[in-house]
């Protein structure tokens, strides 16, 4: 870990989206049975921002919170992680969102989460309330599909931020499909459209199957051919990355500003299947380099926040100009740091330590077993 970077210069990364105060259960079990909760912060984009700041990058979080005590807590806490919070809007009329959750894996039926975010300050984000200047000048703009689900205004903002324009930052988009936020059946078409506009896309194989009816990484790439980099997450099996040969990220330590190209169009309202893809504009995508990297074994304390940490590790590696295998391994390592703590955030491994682990040969990488405390004392565990 390099420690937070100064925030007085142009940011390396801008992360835009809603952050909320989260209440973590004092013990496992149903929400109805949990006697008390601990206050923390939660939000996919602010999680990525905090992880990147801890890794030494200049990061800005752009969001909107209420002019209330919970809003103060969010701004103070995220700023305390070394993130620039000067572009966060304060809404005097709408509250800061909060939510309660259980410890169980989000993918299981046992997981419960209750959001109090309807009408939140963040849901009022729009092209009118979020100046484009707040994201301009960054090397990378990181967004997620959660923001698009919050309101029509938020979706309009997402479409503006991902539209082709000269000098657009390189856009990173985590699909982050949360079924509970999409009540009108528009998620498949909306998220597909936004992903096709991005330069780097993260999607879980399970998400792609729910949204577009495809789970095989190659089939997902066929649906999402436009992004220069597509990372398909496969849980404990690891990840597969498709990187366009000669694309804007290929071995480039400083991602260039976006050059206008025609994004694919939405397949229209409704679920929109793979067989109903809309025609794509612009030049045909070039060939890919495909990289597969298994995840190390991890003793999981809590699974929440690991996807955000994985994205942060890869974006950090992108900023550093690392090769794709190293980027994926850094993603796994930062995710493992979060998996081995109870909350959504964890101190990432020190850069030198992570670099040594990421440089292991395939056999040694395959023996890694990471448990609680591994980031603090370099005590990774290897198995025969």
C-alpha cells in the first residue's frame, strides 16, 4: 500500500455514484433476529475510490448527499480515506440514503438487504446537478449500473457521461446488476447500452446470464464486443479478460483521452435477448487477447465489497501500465483483502507485497491461501 496521494492535482480516477450509510449486523442471522448494528459506509463507487486512494492514486468521488448528519459522516469518512470530496453535492431537501444488511453472500437466498434510498439526495443527480467539469480531466471515470437504476435523472446523467465526446476520460463500467432496483424490466437493454459505450467493462458471468441469457465468457464477449477490455468475473474460479489487440489500454501506462467512436445502440425496451441485438455503428472490433487467471484460495469472512475491490485492483494496475495477468492478479489480491474482513472496505496489501505475489509463477500462484490478517504481516499461507 502506497498511502493516499495528494488531491490538489487533477485526479487519476473519478468515481461517480451513490454512497450510503450502512448498518452492519452484530452477528449472523436474519435481520429480524439481529439485536444491534454497527454504522459504516457503503457504495460501490466510493468503495472503489477509497481502495484506489489507499493504493496511492489521486481519486475524486462525485456524489450527492443530504445536508444531514449521515451526509456529514459519509463526506468525512470518504475524505478521511484520502479521496477528494470537493465535488460532492449537498441537498437541503432530500436525505442521505441508508441501508441494513445481513452477512450472508449476496448471491444466496439467505442474504437480506433493506434500502432506505427512495427520494435520496443521490437520486437527484442529473446533468443539471452534476457539472461535467467535476469529471473532466481525469484519466479514468468509473461508473456502475447501480446509478442508472436510481432515477430517470440518474440514467440521463449516465448516458451523458458515456456519450462520445472529444477528451472524454477512459470510461470504466461495472454492470453491478441489482435486481431489486429494476422494477420495470428495462435492466437488460439499459445496462447493455451503457456497457457498449464504455472502454473497460466488468461483469459477472451470473449477471450476464440473468440479463442476457449467456454465461460463457466467449458468448458474453460476443454480446459486448465494443469495449476495449471486458473482464468476466467467475467467482472462486477467477476471471477472464478480453483485451482488444492494439486497443487504447494495450500496454499503455497512461490511458489516453477517449476518441469519439459510435457506440452500439440499445436493443430497445424489455428484456432484450442475445438474439435481439441491435446493429452496432462504427468500425468492426479487432481481435482479442484472452487472459484467464484463477483466483487464490481465500478464507472468507464476508463477501460484500469484493467486486468493488477487484475492480479497484485492476484499475490500479491499468494506471500503472501492468500487463493483463498482473492486473487480474492485483484485482484478486485487493478483493481477497476485503473478503477477509467483516466490512465493505479493507486496507489493500502493500504495493511491494502485492507485486511480489502477482509476479509468482502459475504453480506458486495456485498454492496461495489467504486468510484474515494476510495484508498486515505478509503471512500468506501456501498449500501443497
